[in-house]
């Protein structure tokens, strides 16, 4: 199968393309979800070990969550673009 044939089939069957986009975004959301879980878990461990650094650890945790969630937003935008 050539690439041009697949592109023509995708253009004629738009509902399949929409369904694949939803599946693609669902798969793209798995990584950031796991990443946020790891970031928060490690932050809780750090706060439990050194409670006096709670403010610094919390700030760094929110930065890590923001950067990780940016990946999910990029995946969403890429789904709309492609």
C-alpha cells in the first residue's frame, strides 16, 4: 500500500480519522498521567523526609506538573493539526 492511497482513503472516510485522533490523544495522555503521578509521589516522599523544605518542594512539584501537563496539551493540539 502506498502512502498516497492511505491518504486518499483517510480523506474519503473522515469518521475513521476522527476516531483514530481520539485514540491517539488517549494514548498521548497516558505518559503525562504517569508523569504527574511520579512527580507528586516523589514530592510527598521528599516532604515526609524533610518537612522544613515543604514550600520549596511544593513549588518544584507544581512546576513539574505544569511541564508534564504541557505534553498532554501538545498531544491535544497535534491531534487537531494532524
